[in-house]
């Protein structure tokens, strides 16, 4: 019942109210009344499964009826308010699309908008109680911090559902436990119930059940197992059964979503005539190689319908991108759910999806949005086999790019590496474990040639996300008792799952600079920048200019001309320049900042700005076989926000010795008519070439994705004019596009110097 305004009361009612207030007294305006039964008679609870005690679908009881909240416009701020209603200090996250299962009854709130500081959800804006256009497939949930409010004595206790739940699943090897490598792919199925781990009776066990279990454990598929062998083995062992009657469809992302029957506590005869359920899973090549200690082999998906993940800080997570007609694009999050996310995860060699992400949680993509309203049953071999809607740019924006977090196999690689001496758990000297059983010891890594790519692998192995810095000197961090250098010559591609998969010197350690002060260190971060060149702009703005030498003194000082310019007849003559504009976007989840601090920036009088990076971009002209015939680069760049998306403010500006960088959602534009925005092609002979632009070529600054830092274009030069066409980001080529790119119709040979 809504409170009535004092101004709506009758004079008699107002008089009675004032007399009552005078006799009884009223609380001081600065003192809030103690909340005894929820906010204004409401009760709250967490429901759904699978979940932990501090997370779940939010349900509200109003007027004696339980209902849910729609996820439209739901934010972390609303989750903070609701978690406090439930007796927790704050929220750490929220979920959408009925992650914990659809509720029943009324949908009490829709378009809930909170600032996060409200004492009650009734103070937040919404469409009004019971006014909603949602279905229960859009029920919102919260993940609260597992810390209760002090003195919380409200009746809003979390109401745990009375039926048992399966919280975790594992495979226990029945034979050779100590010798079998990780990940474990075959064994007895065990489920964790509130009173501990129990086995599952195999009566009625199906391949669908195995498929769900394997998906939870990070494997894309299951295979048949020798049941007779395990039954014979089971006769000699004691078993503790807690679950039977498992009936899965095969598309579930978690075993708790299947039909389950639990044994009662007083059951004396459990699983008569049966034995423990056994499952055997098939790992993807990525993890099969990891278990054998070999370097992983990159397997290319077959055909044009391809899927990839971008922008994730950990393996098996990221923004979903799909390849269509040779161009990569994103997926709109409309109707994005666990079934569709699981199809993506299994297609990429992981297990089922742990979470379906919406709202560009893994950063915004750039370019096309290929798919929307993807509806998968969960049985499809590829996302492209799911019904979907082809959309135009007006139908969806990149702020709604879909993402996933997949279940991964447990490999134990994080136990073979640790950090020491840092100020937080995200930084320190890198220590690695070597030796076999009985002779395990910890040691340091030589800092020679240790860089960003190697640090990326170390942070990934530690489960700490990206590397913001790879350090070759760590004298300011205490090494403790570990002083032996046990690994050297580490060279990584940056995509490996552990340092063991990188090239290194092996047991023969060679280090140019000895001592613990010259050992490798890292600073890790959950977010990173991601630079991407707007390739279409390069193609649209490319042209040739013959520029007089007397106008190129500043460019020569900054080494922006070909080496032959040194012997030119200055100030007479000219240089032929291929000019173009470059627009560099930051699509990551952290600002791109120069590695060097302001104290080491160099002032260049000619161009009137500070150089913050030694080398930021390489421009090259290559023959089709990769031979470089011309190059240009900026010795360094003045990095700033030239333009930003509508909802993003500029943060970096070079003027007046300002901070330099590129903000997330902004781009740095270098017009074709400024110095050094060119390649000196004076010495290049007519022919067909490749124009290549590489951003951050020396990996000086960490990015979430280095594979999209290179752009290539076809380039035809006849001695007077130049044609630049078919520009693509380096990783955008399908095999078919690469073949088209390397062929030049009507051209049988190149004239090159």
C-alpha cells in the first residue's frame, strides 16, 4: 500500500496525526528507523541453481506473493542495493537471462534503475510494481560479496531451496592415479553434495549424461568407456553413492539442470546391481598437447564458417566473433544464452559455457555485426548452424557485443609458477618449479630477452590475466631464499598456456647478466588495451606526393626518409612519398599508455611536441614474397585522443606537456598531410607490392590481442600513380582471402630493385 501525502488528508486527520506525533514522539530526521521486516514490508531471497549461498536469482515477496526482477536496464548499482537488502555488504556482479533458471509468478520490477546508494530498492526508479513486459527468461540475478552486514537481524534471510544440489563434479581415476598426467579425462564420476563427495549410480546412465559431465569439466566431447573393466574393478572397492536417476538431454550446461534423484540418508541398499558411473572425455588438441608436455599445435577450423574469441583475460573467454564472406564481425547479445554460448565453447575445443556475457563485457568490437537473436538448442556443431537473424548496423550496436566464459580442463599449470617479492599478488619475481617427484625445487628465470610476450604467458599461467609489464631487472623485489636461476632463453609467441610450452635453453642455463637482480618479473592486470587500425581509411586516403627536399628537414631529423636521402643534393630535388591517413582505435578495456614515464620523453623542436615512444608504428612496402623495398616509421608518436565515441570523454592531449595515451573508445588520427605520415618510395621501381602497417611492433606496451596489430593492402605502382586496395587487418584473412590477396590478375612478374 502506497503512503498517502499529508496534503491529501482531511483537517481532522491532520489534527489527529499532529496530536499522535506530539504524544508518541517521532524519530529525528537524521536517525533512520531500524529495518525490521525488509524494505516497507518486502521480503527478499536468492533462488535458482546451480549457485552458491551468496548468489542466485533475486526474488521479492510483496503482498504475500513471490516474484522476480527483469534484467532490462539492470546494473551493478542495482545489485549493490539488493545485496544489502539480503544482508550482504555489496555486490561483486550480476547476471541476466535467467542464469539461475527462470522463476515463477509475478515479475515485480522492470527497468530498475538505482544509483547504488539507496537504502531500499523502493527508492530506485522503475516501471512500477508488477508493470513489466518481460518473461521469466529475462530474470535477473546477483552475486554478492560473501561478507554479511554487521548486526543484520532482518527477516530477509536467504531461503535455501530444500532439495539437494550438485555443486561440483570431478573425475577420480580408478587406476594409476599418481602417474596419470593432467587433465584427467577418464574416471569415476563424483559429485560434491553438502556433506561431501559422493559417487553416482550408473543405472540408466547415458551418453547424454556423459556429454554434460565432460562439458562441465572443460571437454568438448565424450567417448565410450570399457564398462566391463570398471565393473570388475568396482567389485573390489567400497563405494559411497549419493546420487542416482540422472537423466540429461545433453544440452545442459550444468548437471544440476538435469533430472536428478538423491539417495535418502537412511537408505541401506544403494545402487543394487549397479556400480559407479564412469565417464571418458575427449580433450581438444590444445589440452591434449598440454597433457603430453608438447607445444600446442594451432589447428585451423575448416570451411568459411569460423568462430573465435577476442578480448578475454583468460583462456576460453572473450568477445564472440564470426567470419562471414572473409570478414570478421561480432554477435549481438539479443536472446544470447547459455545454450548458444555452449555451442561456441565446444566448437572452439572447450567445455560447456560457464557464463553467457552481454553488454560488451569483453570489450567492443569494430566493423560488422553479423548475427543477432541466435537461438541454439545446444546440439549444433557450430554457431552458424543455429537459427539466427542477419542484421544491419542500425539493428544493434557494438555496446551489445556478446561474449562467453567457457569451462576449462584443470591442468594444474598454475601450481608450477609463483610470484615473490611484489607489493601485491599481481606482481613480483617469477619463480618456476622444476624437477620430478621427490626432487622438486623452485628457481628464477634469467631476465635476458624477457619481454611482454613472455610476461603474457606467465600471467596467463598464474591465472592473473594480462601482463602490463615484463621486467628484466627485479632488484627492488626481495627474492627470499630462492636465488638459483633455473631457466633462460625463454621466447614465447604469447599464446602458450604455460612457460613450459615456450622455447628456452632447457637444462643448460646461459645468462649474460648473473645475479638475482637481473631475473624476470611481471606485473599482471585483468584488463589491457587493444589497438586496431581503421584499414578502410588507409585505402581511401592513399596518394603520391613529390615533396621538395627543402620542406623535409624536420622529417630527415626524425629519420622518416629512406637512407638514400642522406646523399641527396639538399636542399634541391624532391622525394616521392606514399601518403595516407591512419586512425588508430583502442578497443580494449584499459587505456593505451606509453611504457616510458614523462621524465624520459624527448622534446623535438622541429615538430614542437614530446616523443613518448621510441617506435610506435612501422610502415613498409614489401614484394609479394615478403622482401622489404621501402620503409617508413615515426621515430615516436605524440599519442592523444583525437575523437571518441559519443559516451566517452577525451583524457589525453599532447599540448602543454600533457599526458599521452589513447582512451578506451577513442582513436588517434594522423592525417595524410602531416610530417612522417608516409613511406619514402623514391627508390621503388614500378610493380605490384604489399603495403604493411604494424602498430606497437616491438610489443613495448601490453595489449589483449597482438594478432590484429598488422594491416596489409595490395599496392600497384606504375611509376606515376599508385593504387591501394583490398586492405585488411592481418588476422582477418581466411585461406581463400589470402589466396586472392597474393594473386595479381594480369601480372606475371614484378619489377623490383
